[in-house]
């Protein structure tokens, strides 16, 4: 959530995609993922308009453009040889460095 709130939605989506892979039925993760997808223009709400906060993680509240998401994800994972877990780990190490909890920033 902190990544998305700080304007780092692409980084937040990488972490959400990995977390979704690890815990596919966790609606708390799905809510953050859905917000990221909509902010990046990779999904729209169904039906159009505001989504009640309690429903943000429901499967039926967004329509994802799968081809656009696949293309976006492939580009995002290029520096990590297509490995989502490595990308998510790098994002978390970067967040630790930027918040002062790690002495140095990770390298790509």
C-alpha cells in the first residue's frame, strides 16, 4: 500500500502480482492489486463508477485487459529475466533502502 500511496504504482503492482501468486484467495491483496491495475489503465471498474471499499478485492468488480497486463508485466520483468519473485524481492529491498531500513539500494 505504501508504494501505491507514494506514487510508485508500477512497483506496487509487481509486489501485488507476486503476493497474489502466493495467496490467490486473499481479498486484501486483491484489493490493492485492483487499485493498481485501475490506476495504470490496465483495468476498469464493472459497472463504471465508484467501487465500495469493502468490495475492492472482489473478483467481479474490475475488468482486466489481459493482453495489456501481460504486455506490461513482460516489460516490467525484463530486468529480472521474467521472474516475478525476483522483481518483487528487488522492490521490497528498494523500499527498505528508501525508508532507511537498509544501508544501500539494490542494483538491477
